[in-house]
């Protein structure tokens, strides 16, 4: 329940014609090794709230040492602002850091969903990741404009995910992709 309650407040990423392009924060990555083994979660804190049109979501979790690997700290901080009647702009910072050993992975992103009319929506994100030892190709972006009404379903989209785009606390089906449709 800790991860599911108010999970939508942490969501950054957009869908394309075949599904979600990227999920920059995917809470199921916390408490598991890369091989899927359970890692004990020592503790965590979550704060989510809304004040006027401002939305704030922060979670910080600590895992314990396990399987010869050091524990990790996960910090996710998201701010978004409601604009117009059903639109939103925002940003997120995600940090995963070993408690010893020095490895870290950071994701920075800005996103928007603009509902211009009931039929016209523009949505997208730009993001970067930072991992030690990787110098380039850590950029990711997706933009989609769609017109959906009773008679028409028209969209245009562009995705650009660098070859080293790696949000380790997120989920990306495939990096190193440039596609327009």
C-alpha cells in the first residue's frame, strides 16, 4: 500500500500509440536486486499533498545491505502545477545512491499535459539521466499531439531516447530509439 497510495502523483512519462513510452519512477524497482531477489527495506517516508493548484510528492526509502551489495537510498521529489482546467506542468528529481561504494543514478525531468480543447491534447516530457562513467546519450524526450473526437482520431508524436538513457528507478522498454509517427 505504501507504494500504491497516491502513486499517480509521482507519475512522469507519456503514452504513445502502443502504450507507455517511459515510466521514470517505477516503485517496483525498490527492494529488489537486478535478479529479482528481495532486499529488506529499512524504512521510508512519503509526503504527498495539494495546496491550491500546487502538487507536491516526496518519498525517501532506505534498503539494507543484502547479497553482498550495499544498501541503497531512493529519493523521489515531484512538483507539478495545475494549469487551465485539466492541464498540468511539472518536474521530478529521482536519486538512487548506494550507502557505500559510490554508485548512483539520477533522473531529472520536466513534463506537461496540456488539454487545449476537449479534443486537442499536447503532452510530453524531456529528461536526462546521470550515471558515473557515462558521458553522453543520457537524454530522453517524447512529445505527442492528439486530436480525438467522435469523427477523428489524429495524432503526431516524436520519441528520442539516447543510447545511454537509463532511469534505473524507472522503466523504459527500449533506449537508443528515435521514432516519429
